[in-house]
């Protein structure tokens, strides 16, 4: 019983983010994921182009 009381007391000390902070953070994460995927797509295309030009094959 004491353990459950302690858990409940510790749970009450948690500072939860507001809805606004959660939405803003989620949008920032999605934007960074999109930018990162675009960056790696461009880099992959450039490397593929380089391989095709140097070696003459690969697509």
C-alpha cells in the first residue's frame, strides 16, 4: 500500500506540457523529419548521378 501511495505522490509532481506546447513540438518534429528526408533524397540522387557518370552504369 505504501508503494502505491509513493507512486501516486511522485505522479503528482510531474509537470505535464500544455496542449499548445505538445502541438508545437509535434509540428517541429514532423517538419524536421520532412527536411531530413528531403536532404537525404537529394544526397542519394547526387551520389547515384556520380556513380552513373563515373562508372557508366547503375540505371
